C-alpha cells in the first residue's frame, strides 16, 4: 500500500480498522479526539462488516462498552485523553483482573506541557499500577505498526493493552507506510465461564494470581518485539535511555549538535532488566529521557539498579521536572552549549517587537456570551457571589472581558463545588455547565443538590454539541435536558428553558434573579445551538454520502473481481515503498518551516498541503500542529520539516528555520525567533484585531519589512480577486511556493486531493488563489531586488492584476517610481476599486 501522511491519532485509528476492530468507543478530549473521528470515518468505508464507532456519555461508559465488545469475542478499542482515564479508572482496574476475550486496546493521549489540559499526568504510571502492558511508540510509523501488534498481544495474553501517545505525537504528522488490512474479522467465541468476569472475591483472587503469573512471560514477549533498540556506538561517558517520543529528541540532538552516545530506545513496559543492566555496565553515567513524568527513573531507583549519581533525569534536575522536552533541552543536559533565547532574539531585531498576548476567546455570536452577560448583570457588585465553572468552551469566560468564572477543576465539578460552597456560606452559588458535560458527569451532582436541597443555581449552557473539541454529538440537548432535570426531581417551578439570545436577555435575567433569591436547587437551561453547527452538519452529511458511495463501489468492484478470479492476486500484491526522490533535490535537501496565524485562518491546511506534497515526492516529513482551545481566536502555529534524509523531531530549531509563513502580521513577529540567519519571512498585511491592545499596524509592518528576506502581500485582497475571500491561506502558500523546492504541478496535485471533498468549483478557486499568490510573491521579491521601496512593492504586487508576466515589467516600474510622480501613481492604484494593469505603460488608465 502507498505511504500516506498521518497524525499519530490517525495512525492508531487506521491500525485499528486494518486490524479488524469492530467496536470503537470514546469521549472527546484534546489531544485524543481525532482517534475516534478517524476510526468513525474509516469504519463507514468498510464494505463487508459492520463497524461500531460511538461517542459515549463519558470515558467510563466508553471503557465498559469496549469491555463488552471484547467479552463477546470481537476486537475493540477505547480512546480518551489522560484525564479521561481517571474517569474510567474503575472499569480499567477491573479489566486487569477480568482480562479480555477479543483483543482490546486502550489508546490514551497524554498532554505534557498542558496544552489543553489541567494536568500533565503520565498514563504509564497507571499501566504500571494495573500491571497491564503499555506500548509507547516514538513516531507515527510505530504508532501504526505497534497498534496492530497490540491487538495480537492482547489476544495472546488475554489482557487489555495500553497504547500511550503524547501531544507531540498525537498532533503531529509524518509519512506512514500502511500494510494491507486483515481480510477476515478476528473473532473468538463469547466468554463461556461466568466466573472470570464476575468479580466476587472468590473469583477475583485467582484472576489476580493469573495476572501476576503473566508478568515475566509478558516482559520476555515484549523484549522479542520491535519495542527496544540498542545502539552501542558513541562516547560511553554518557549513555542515554530514551522512552517513547524522547527517542526522537535524542536522535535530533545527535544530528543537530554532532554528538553521539550509546542509546537504548524504550517503547514498551515492563522494561526487561537485562537491557537496563547492560546500559549501566557499558556507560559511566546514564541520562534518562522521558516525555512525561519520571516513571522509569523512579522504578530504577526503587529497584536499586542504580544510584542518583549514575542515573540522571527529571528527578535530578538535569532535565526539567515538568513540561515537554526538546532537542535543545536534551543537548544541554549532555553538556552541549545551545544558543540562549536572548541570543536568538537579537538576531531578528535590536528593538522589542510589537507583539502582545492573544489568548483564545469565545467565537463571535457564541451563545455562551449571552449566558455570561446575564450572569454578570445579576451578580455584578456582589462580592459574595461565586460562579463555579466546568470544562468546555465556556471556560473562556474566566478570561477578559468577562472575568466571570471563579473555578474550573474537572468534568462535572461545578455543581458539587457549588453545593459545598453554599453550605459554607457563599451565596449565590451558581454552577455553569455545558450540555455535554452535564450528561458526562453533571447529573450525579444535580442529584446530590436535590437530595440535600442545596441552595444552588445550575445553569446548563446548551449549545447542542461538544463544541470545544470540534463539534461531536452529545447525549442530550434542548427539551431532552429539561426532561432529565425534571426526572431527577427538580421542582418544575424552578426549571426554566430559555433561548439564549439578545431578544431574550430580559427573560434570562428575570429567571436568574428569581432563582438566586430562591432557597433551594434550581436549573436554568439557556439554549442556542453553536454557530458552527450548520457547517458541521453539512460536512457530516456530505461525509456520510461519500462513505456510502465508496462502500457501494467497493462491493461492486469486489464482486466483479471475484467473478474474474482477481481477489487472490490482489491480496498478494507487494505494498509500495517510499517513492524514489528526484535527483534534483540533492543529497542534503531539507526545509524547516514555521506557519502561523490566528485560529480559523487555515494554517493547518497550508501545513497539511506541504506535508502531503513532500510525502508524495518520497521525502521524510514531520509536521506539528496546534489543536484545541487555540482554535478559538488564539495564536496557532504549525512546524513542518521535510527532506531527503530522516527527520526525527517535529519541532523546528529556534534560530534555524528556513521559512516563516504568517497569515496574520503580528503573528509573524511572534515567531521570528525561529528564523535562521538566511530565513525568509512571508506574511499578509491584514490584521486580526481581537485583543484590546493590538499594536499599531504600521509599526508591525515596518518590522516585517526590515527583514532582508521577506515577502509582504495583501493576501485577502488577492483571495477576493481569485473568487473566494477565505482562500488567503492559499494565496500565501502560492507566495512561498518557489521557496519550498516543489514544482507547481506537485502542489496543484495536492490541492486537488485536499479540496476534492468540496467539489470542482472549490478546487478551481483555491488553485487560482495559489497561482495569484505565486505570481504576486515573485513580483514583490523582484520589485524589492529592483530597488522599489517595500511599501510600493506591496501595493504593486497586491493591487495590480496577478500575472506570470509581471516580472518583465519590474525594470519599467522601478524607473517609473523613481520619477516625482511615482508616489501619485502608487496612491492611485491603492485607491482604485479594481486591480490595475501590471503594465506601467498603461499609466493613463491607472491615473484615470
């Protein structure tokens, strides 16, 4: 099968489908959401058996559904983020005792650095705690290969197997070589002996003994697999043990800083003692590199295999105790002198850059805004009032300009915390919870409030979706929520169902005011669907239709081939490997790109387009993405690295980037520290002013124009000329294209692939925007080289008719603008309502 570029999440989901999994269950949470989304999308396209893919009420019910699927003899997968495993801990621990029947994989995505989480807990500790095997892939290929292997391992040992991802793997892309899917769905008979799955003490005790007895054989089996790699070359004054994603940081540090030490790569737990002892015997000192908490470091100290002097890592301070690692951090721990942030900043500017913080925020038109406007109106000035929040988009109300929420701890905490606070004397105690979070873990809190007749006001801010993670369907919304609330026992006189919009603000305020005065529990359901729901619904309908057509085609093709006797020959076909790289790229070709902007500007689409193109050309690719809360009007960044040689880290080294592409001007300046001495900055002039202290645009643009190698365009204007104002990202892709090393044909092929689901018209307009950007970018750079001032080059490149012939007119424009009337000509072009001719001989028409 051909290579494809996949997120780590997508690699896991694809492996599950290819392994014959028929049951996938999850609750959404960044960075794990894309696992079930991909599983669902691929499952719809499986032609010959039913694939169940479901968003569940919470992680506990998802886990139990996966257990039931396994019990019945079929392969299953449950996926969630690290704190979701907390919710599923009860069945998780019990599943270690029951074991499994059909293969069962637990895909957990941890979040070191807390990009979109309230903690950076490490799920490997819970694998160790439960005595369950854990696989920790170090790249996307391993995520695919090892997930497939995990199902076999699960069935061999009759145990659930954890596959642990981290954000930088879950949300980064790389090229992956897929293998043919299983032709038949693996299945075993349902469990026949009730005792193994009925955990009375008399049954649980022997089950636990069986679990203990499997540990030594499990360790041996893992050692036989691809999960441990030992390279004994290099300076033995240091040896390095690297786990999971840490392997990539070490290898990248080796390449960047020309150091080499013996390296043991660890990708599974439990870790065989023999490999660890060999490293300690071979090297004077060991640096333990773990992406996450120091699990293995603690185990080694506890087992007495080493001393603090011989083993260094996060516990000793040689590596940071918290947060993500980087190749630079690893290199510093090895004694390499890495340039400081101050040195890198001095390379780009000798003055402070006009950059301000851009936190995520509620979307314009969001129904949560109406809810918090109402709360502020009723509670304003009451210092005793407290608003206990929960997890969802509405958590952003803790930030300016609302500053309304006082707590946000975990899923469902709002109502119980409000109960406790009210009983300690705080009043009014208001709990704000979303519709999805309410059915996840809010109903039990409300039951407590009813049982205790607690003096709390519960506001369910109902936007009819799980919006923060991308708009997944939820369990109950609208009138269904009202029925649940009344069914739990809330007095009907204190249940309100009101549309959350400006027309109903007075009604919302009156209801909240009356319930704040009431001594007892009350519920207000403020409902208005998320403004993005219609778009998502349309996309979902199109996806379903596409999947149905694809399944019909597969069934027809299979029937025709079976009739012709071709199925067996196809099954024996050899998968395609990496395409041969063109000689024109040279033996050391590489590019390191940073792409930046504001959530919603299509940064990830640009990055994905570049990554797909590089993959098709046979290159090694790594692409890191920002997902989650940053999409809500916050700063977004994507790293893209590709070349003819292996790429280990997905992160561009600060001070070494080749290209910085920014769809928003201030965001260009935010990331200039990544540019190398010869790096090129490509940016658009139109600002996104969604923060109160946005700097003066003229100052921002002046800083951009001070870079020797830069391209500055009005991408929005060019996009409108191309026929779609939202294609500004494609304009900038075109502007940067000549610097990427690809042919236009290569990128246009990718644009067809990326935009095909939207139809031919959308493909055409995006390819046109790309071409306009390419022509304008070349024109701008040629004008600068021809001595034209950057401000004039900006107008000419952005506001004349885009043309591949524009370069021919550069000398004439330079000569024209050198005259006294040059400024008037530029002003006339800028003030015109239509694009001017790129030919300066048409000046009369321009001046008219």
